[in-house]
């Protein structure tokens, strides 16, 4: 899905890199948390953990700009 590009807030990203892909997934993770979607929470968390070696925390931006989501290592 992301191979065809992705709308990241106000910016179209033609080919998201690993960090951007994880920001996109973190945005989906936030929605899963808000909706109590346990399967989605697990799946999106696993995606981030598998792509960002050593990640210890995800600070998901809630202002509507997924580009501001940050990862701690």
C-alpha cells in the first residue's frame, strides 16, 4: 500500500522511507488505541518494533501532523 506513496498530513510522499512508514503506522496505531482495537494495536506495534531496531518509545503526535511523531531509542 505505501509503495504507491502516502499522504502524510499535508505532504504527499512518493516513496516513504522506513521512518516515515513507521510514522504512518503510528498514526494507525493511535486510531486503534482510540477504538480499542486490540488486534490492530498488536499488529501496528509489532510492525514498528520489527522495523526500528532498539525503539523504546513512540511519541504519537495528536495535533494531526503525523510528521511530528517521534521515536526514542
